[in-house]
């Protein structure tokens, strides 16, 4: 199982939210590049970079952070938050992202996202399924929907998307353990899916359990910043 560390950005700084609540923000480092280099330094190869300002504004805000990390590391970056137009998508990819993370757009404008998949290829995208009680949430987790996570996933798996991460909002940032039962259900329904677990990871044991149930990768954020999982533990796992 691959470890994908997360850097969430507000006003150019590395932060974490609790349950997706912007009011529950904690700044961990004012230099995201420094954090990214530390991850690269222990042999990690991926980075989950989220522009939280962009997710809220509906357009990418923190371009410079993506550019700095892409230009100064060899990390494969998936970048999300505010990718709403083809022009922005192209700029994200040109700025150095390996994958464009799409979440809200895949719900609100299915036809446009389908066009992008056809034009840029399904492998260009990492689809984010943010979940609240097995229903999709969008707009930086602010807006809840009645769309089943399983129906949402199936519609895009059928179109060739295979990299998909699922975040249980109720777990995210709380360090209470990941949504094992939800991930087991997803893997049972879609055994060929490259499922990336996200949210709630609080220890090395959580990562071992996610690997055992068949997750292809796990995004780890707050557990690193709160020293629940040390850099050396991440290095040994990877």
C-alpha cells in the first residue's frame, strides 16, 4: 500500500481542518515546500495537495504553492481545489501537477467532466468522493447531497476512472481511525478499483489495517503533523 502525505493550503500555509470545518483550522507550517521536501527526503513519491481556499472560492487560489513544490521536488502531485474550467485544468497540469483532483465538479457538471476524461484521459484525474453518512458532499464539504457514494463511484469507474480517494468527513481530522467498514463495502463492490483511503488515520496500526482490507493507498495528514505517526514510521512502511 502506498502512503500519500497530505498538505492542505490556506493563505499559502500548511493547515489542517477538523471535520472539514474552516473555523476549526490549525496552522502547522508556513512553508509547504519545506514540508514536501521532508516527505520526499524519506522516500515518499506522492503528494496530495489541496487548495482549501480554492475549494471554497470555486477557483484555484494557491498556484504558487503548487509551482514551488513541483519545481523543487520530484513528487508526483495530485492537486485539487477550485478546478472548474478547462483553462484552469490545463494550467494546473502545466504548473506541475501529475493528477488533477476532481470532486465537486464531477457532481455538479457531469457532462463537462466526462468531456475532460475523453479529452485528457481518465489517468489524468484522481476522483475525490467526500462522504457524509454514505452520501456525497461537495464544495469543500460545505454542501451535502443525497447522492449515494456507491452510485457516484460506479458512474465514473464505468468511464475509466480508476484512481479514487474516499474521505469520510465525520472522521477527517479527528484522529479516531479510518472508516474501515465503508472501505470494505467499496472494495467488495468494486474489487478492481485503486481505492485510496483518506481521513481518520491516527496510527501505524490504522495503515496496516487499511492495507489488510485491500486499500491501494492511504492519504495521511493530521496524524503526521500531530506526531501520531513519525516520519521514520512512514519511511519504514513505505
